C-alpha cells in the first residue's frame, strides 16, 4: 500500500518522541530567553546605568566648580540647593562598602531617574534639615546602588556631600537592640551620638521591612501621625526586598550625627567618617 518506507504513518512511539522533542526544544528556547533576560537585567542595565551615573556626576562636579549666581551670595557659596527633576544635587557615600562606593543623588524617583542613580523623594527634607531626607535606589540591576543595604549595622556611617558641606548620618539601633541599647551600645566613638530617638520616634528603627504601600516610612517623622513636628534630622534609604523581587521594601533609617563645612582652601579634605570601612 505504501511505496516507500517514509510514506508509512508514524508509529505511536514516534509520535511520543516527537512530542517530547518539541517540548524539549520549547523549554530550551524558554530557558535561553530567561537567561538572556537575567544577563540583561544584571549586567547590561548596569553598564547603561553606570554611563548615566558618570554623566550625572560630571554635570554635578561642573556645577559645583562653576556655581551660578543663584548659589553665590556676597562672593561666598551658600547651602541653597536648586532641585531639577533627574539632575544631581548631592553625593552619597557608605564607607562600609569601600572607598569606591559613591553615587550622585538625583531629584525624583521616576523609573527614568532611578536608572541613573539613587533618587531623592520629592518633598522630603534636604541634607542636614530637620525631617527625613529620603532616597530610593535599585537593589538589582540598573547600577544596583543599594544591593548590600541589608549588610549595614547600627552606627554605620552614611555620608552625604553637598556643594558646601559634609553630613554624616549613622544607622539607628535595630528593633531587637533598641530596648537594651544602653547595655548593647558599642563603646566605639562612632556610636557616641546614636540612640533611640524618643516617643515620637518609638517605631523608628535602623532596619525595617515594609509593604510598598507603607509610605509613612518617608514622612518627616516616620510612622507618626501627620503633622507631627520632627525633632531630628533623619536619612531614610529604601530599596526592594527581597533581592529579585519588589514584594516588599527594605528600609534603613539613620540620624544626623555630624555636619562640617567644606574647607575652600583644601577641597580634598574629607570627613573622618569616610575612612571607616569595617
């Protein structure tokens, strides 16, 4: 009935093998797509973001070296900060993460802005001000400035540089430390000005995990009723949690412990906190 061997209908075993082979090919293709996506997210976006961060830093350095009339009064530079969406206005350092960890902080938290570096939540305090200077950053891909935020410990320094000043913030005690901080507090000088902040700040700890909807973490007094007057200058860093997920937010709260003006005669003079790397 059939003139050639290949004209015969496929045997049931052949059909099963074809199905398995086709499914296998689909799985391999899907796996390659996922792998390429992971490579893109982890490495390619990092390269793009690194370039954008360099551009933002170069623009900020140029602005600081050639300040306009809006930041010069009586021939001297002032603390006045001009905020413009997507533009850098300060620099962030975390000494524990090494001497090469520094990022220009940009105004705003849009997706486009966060591709260039950490972004300042609009409307929150500025560096050194009473209230809550709040900054968001990616944890995976796109430069991942806050990839290791979970490694910070109580009293670790977070340094903010502006055109005129250095601000040293230190991470507050964690929740399991706060109640017995007097006995747990390290004798290190870096912890000298770090302590739980009192009644209005009773829910504010150095590290927290919250839902994305809990916007109160960046309020002038985190978690407190609206209108509560801030009694401290805080810095809050936010990022996704856990890694590779945006189901929650990892929060780090720090308190301002030192402010020092830059020395115009020695612009390379750095605050002592920047030498901490343990």
